[in-house]
């Protein structure tokens, strides 16, 4: 999308378009075994949006300073904010598809759109009413934990627009497992100083992305996968498995996600190893210990998995 016919890359757009839409349609998802998540009332449906466009006819804006075909990025921001109120759906992917389609419909010379958004999370607060504690439907609290996101590439086609690529995901999961993780058996040679560990406090930072076999499942379809469900699967698998490495943990999480959601085609992982450094060793399981932040540098892993991996592994 970003490349023109001659192979040249061309795009421009607006980032950090903070869009605090209220009272979007509620989302209800089918429950899965690992999660009590049922959906979102979407009273606050807030996103940080990044939007860019491309098209052959924009070339002269770069080569000749000809602004006659330029939609100002300030106008793009206004378009996003103004159109967001009209979105009748309930997912980030749906919102992005809606905004992209509308933009292509309005500006005939734009042929490609790349649009991504991170959901800005707001959580429930409980208040005491006549029948005890219940969720407030008025007050929400800003959250600073993991965030969900989506990215879509739309292209102009003869009948309107089509989704060229789409990815959804979850960023900045930060999970500590205090016991039940090991790391041993790795190569020992003249460069090795790390002792083998049979029970380490494993702290990981984790990003998980996923793509659907059919984009339509995520955009208005019934096969929507909520980031909260993927998060809860990661929690469960980390809890369940005694892991010999982060690499293996990612694989087990991936199998479970692909198993739970047949509508997904691929899962992508990126993790950081932030294992706490031991200052006072525990005397045994469940005993007091003291750890501190690990010293840099940090290790990382990347891994992608497809339905083929699930088929090879058999039933998880
Ligand atoms: O889970 C881990 N995988 C590694 O590859 C690695 N390397 C290392 O030093 N610690 C760890 N931990």
C-alpha cells in the first residue's frame, strides 16, 4: 500500500489522535475456559489512532510542493474525531475499518490507508448502592497495564475498499511467576557465567499479536477474539506449566490460543526476560526471599506460530 507503482514509498498522516468516544455499542463475546471475560460495555471507547494515506497523485506534493491534492493532516484528525461518533460497532478493528472506508469514499485520489490504534483502557470502579457494591456506570479509572491494539491496511478497489492486511494484539503484559520456572541444560563453555537455575522468579514482558483467516471475523463478525481473552490464556498457561524457558512458554501459549480460536491464522510473540536477580535465596518453596531488578542488558525472544503448528502438536 505504501509503495507506488514504481516501487517508491510515499505516505503521510497523523499520529496520536486521541479519540475518547463514549457510549459505543456493547461488546459480548463467547466465553472460553480460561477467562471470565464476557465483553465490554464500551461506555468509554477510547483510542490513540495513527492514520496515514498514500496514492500516486500525491507524488507532486513531494516533488513540486503542489498541495492541491493534500488533505491536511489537521483535517485528517478532524475527520477521525468527527466520524468516530457515527461508528455503530463495538471493536477497535471495526472502528478502524469504518474510518478507513469512509476516508476512501470521501477522497477519491487516495488509494491506500494504513490505520492503527491502541485502545486507551478505562476500568470499572465499584460503588455501594442500595443492593451492595456494584460497578458504577458513571465513574471509570484510567489503567496503566497492558493495552490492546489493531492495525489495518485498506486499499481502493473497484467496488470501494478492501482490507489488505490486518493484525490485532496485546502489548506490555508484565507477568511474574514466583516459583515453577527453571533454566538449565544450555550450552556451557568459556563464555558461560550464568548458573543453572531450577526454580527462578521468572518475570516476562510480553507482546502477543494475532491475525485472522478471514478479516470479516474481526470486523463485525461473530468470531471476534478479545485481547482480554488472549491475556487470560497467557495467565493460565504460565500458571499451569513448569517452564524450562521463555521460548517453551511462548510455544505453549501459542498452541492454546490457536486451539481456542480456530478463526485465527497466526500468532506472533515478542518477549523480554526481566527475571529478578536473587539477593536473599529462599530456604524452600513458599519461603521468604528478596529479589531486585535485573541488571541490563536483557534477553528477548520472537516467535510466530500458525495453525500448522497446532496440527503438528496434536490436541493441546
Ligand atoms: O528463558 C530463557 N531463555 C533463554 O534463552 C535465556 N538465556 C538466559 O541467559 N536466560 C534465559 N532464559
